[in-house]
């Protein structure tokens, strides 16, 4: 490496350090974070370049070393953001997204149905290690879901999943409850909720930021604005009908192949790759996503609510639509 190249590398390192400092990473953890990012970059360069595939392969190395921590994956996702490589950023974000789901399933099945049944349905599969690459997640989750539904029945399985397998503390939705309490009724709240969602997307486009993992374009904004049930929902009686924004809306709108269109729609890291590969997926699993959408309403009303999956990509549909039943 010549002197000029060394200076360029120093500038990159200092830039990433500055970014981490801005994200309130403790000073005593900065050197380890920088070393991890440098190690990943060196690995990727020796493995064909920076790509989602190199990120997933590096994730498996961390798993094998017992270094598959939330903190490490946050560091690597931030590094992808720093170097403006969306593929790297998204790959590591997906390692974090919903990473707790199967461990929560393992625990909740034992709590509700007993450890013996839990051990039976997880037999030969086990719990996926945290940070498992997205393409490998379906083979851990879906056999367990199918066994669970067969063992306890569809209704009991659906009920367990509709609580969502994500960690969703009530305080995460407290601001929504405060906004609701400032409104005269549900309909006013839905208008404000939709407006806030659109404004969030507009800010992402204006600032050149991704919305979670996707680029926001004029077409994406128009699509969201023109879909009444997206980003808020529509009330009919005491039922809120809501559809999800696609995971990759820009690609979803451009795609004509039915399978790939469903793939670009699906948010779930435990199901998405199975949609594309054609692996068997238990549609009942979508009740976990439905539970995620009903949670804000449960916090608003301070009670458990019922939710239905009306259509979903795992049932062969091009979108996911839920019916959330409010208190009578």
C-alpha cells in the first residue's frame, strides 16, 4: 500500500469512527467495532467483493465463533450504511430483523403446551442461531410451524402466533396511544396515522435515506397515497382493514412475474426466501405478521384483540391484508 492509499484508508476509518460516535457507541467499544468492519471488508474483498452473499457468509463465520451478537450486527449494518452499499446494509439488517422470533416460539410453546410437546416439534431442527442468513431461515421455522399446527390444531396454533413472535413492548407504541387519545374518534386517528406514515416516507426520499430496507421514489409515494388501507387502515364498523406496504415497493411495482412479485412484497425474514425458491411454507405463519399489526391497537385499548389474515403472499396472494377487530 502506498502512502496515498494509506491516507485514504485512514480517512475512511476516521469517518466510520465519527459515524459511530454520532450513534452514541461507547468509546470503549469503538476500536472493536472498527476492527470488525475492517475484518468484514477484507473478507468480502477476498471472497468476490461486497455483496449480500458475502455478508451472509460472514454472518455464518460470526455464528461459528459465537460472535453473533446484536451489537456486532448493528456495527456491520451501520458500516453498510456508511459506505452507501444498500445490499450490505439490508443483509445485516435482515440478520437483526425478527431474529428473536424462533427463540420466542420455542419458549411460548413450552409455556402454553408443555416442554414435552415443545421438544417434539423442535426435534431434529432446534432453534436457529441468531443472525442466521435470510435464505436459511425457512428450513428452521416452517417444519416447526407445520408440526405445531398438526399437534395442537389450527385454531390453537393461530392463537399463539397472532400474539406475534416479535418482541413488542407496550412502550414502543405509547406515542400512538397518546395521539389516539388526542383524537375525537378512530377515524380521525386513522387519518393522522396515514399522514404521519406518508410524511415519514417523504422525509426518507428527501434525505436520500432508505425506509427500513427500501428506496422511496415518486412511484412508491403515489402507490402508498392511493391505497387507503396502507399505512393506517380503513374502519368498517368495529373492524380495521389494513394492508402492508411491500417490503421492496419499487421492485414490486415493476415486477410482472407472480412469484417474484410476492417475494418483493413479503416482509418476513423467516418466509421471504421460501416464497422465491418455491419451498413449502405454512400460510398459518402469517398470523405472526397479523399480530404485529394489531399490537398498536391493543396498546390503545388496553386489552387483547382478535385479528384475521384475509389474504397473504403465503396463500398465493400478491399482498397481505388483515382485519383487526376493535372492542364492540
